[in-house]
């Protein structure tokens, strides 16, 4: 078979004979070859990014004129350097910021579509945190986690109370502290926010798999641990 100037991104080749096949100017990004014969196959001017080949016969197969056997070992001396992925160029703090924006935009849009378009900045954190905590939270804890001033935190809570998302009461064990609690409107907004977050979680799992998500969580946990370490142990 001959494939010329075509799009085969994410194509699946399973249990087929592609012996001596020719792929010329073909997009094979994320394509999968499984249980196939690629013996003598020729791949010229192709995009093979993230393609996967498993359990295949590769005798005589070439990619851009280079025997695949050589590619599986050391790259040829005159081979062009591999292009650096964009995520290896951007600073990690910037990556984290943009990744966080993905969740923020999705949750904001879902809330606005559901009629919760009056939640102020940092309000998502307060509402989501209370919902996930399944209980009340002292105002002091919110101030600490948000890393904002007591005055700013008080103004934030005032706004959420006024707009019907929270109620506020004295801590029965310490009258110097206040307890904030989600109202019915607050719980409804939290549910919408949680569903939007879950959709992004699912899309991420589709791209990197459950194992990848688990490793990603470990990386974030390690970074958080560095931030919580004693000052003398941090850079």
C-alpha cells in the first residue's frame, strides 16, 4: 500500500500487513501500529510525533532514509538535533500558572452559564474548599491558605455573604474567631464548579492516562512539600 500527502494522525493499524508499504508526506502524529508487519516499509517526510509501534516486524524499515535499527540505538552522527518541546523551554512557575488557568476558565464559564456570575476573585477557592472539606472552616484558615491580608479576607467573605453564598457565625469554642458556612446557593455553585473541574480531570486522564495523572499528582505534592519544608532546607 502507498500513503501519500494525507492525514493519519491518531490512526490505528492493528493486525495488518504493511510489508513494503510506503508513507510519503504523511501526518502520523500519535498513530499506533500493533501486531503489524512493517518489514521493508519506507517512511519519508513524515510527522511521527508520539507514534507508538508495538509487536511489529521492522526488518528493512526506514524512516527518512535511515534504517529503523539505527534509530532504535544511537542517532546518526549527522542527524539533526531533536526539536526541544515547548514545555521544556517555559519556566515551571509559568507552566503551573497556565495549567491553573485551564481549570479557572472552565469553572468560571460553567458557573456563569448556571447563573453564578457574581463570585468575586478568590471566591472559587473559598467555595470549593468549603465544599471539599465537607464542613465549616475558621476564617483564620482561609486567610492563611489564600495568603491575603485579614482585611482582604474579611472583604471577600463579606461579599460572599452578601451575595448569598456563605453564612457567618462565631466559633462557639473561641468567640474571637468566626466560622463561615456554605448556604444552599453556595452548595449549588460548588457542585457546578466541581463538575467543571471533573471534566478537565477527565480530559487530562484521556491525554496522559490514569498512571500519568498519578505521577503528576506526586510531582505537585513534592513541590508543595518543598514549600512547607523548614526555611533552612529551601533554596
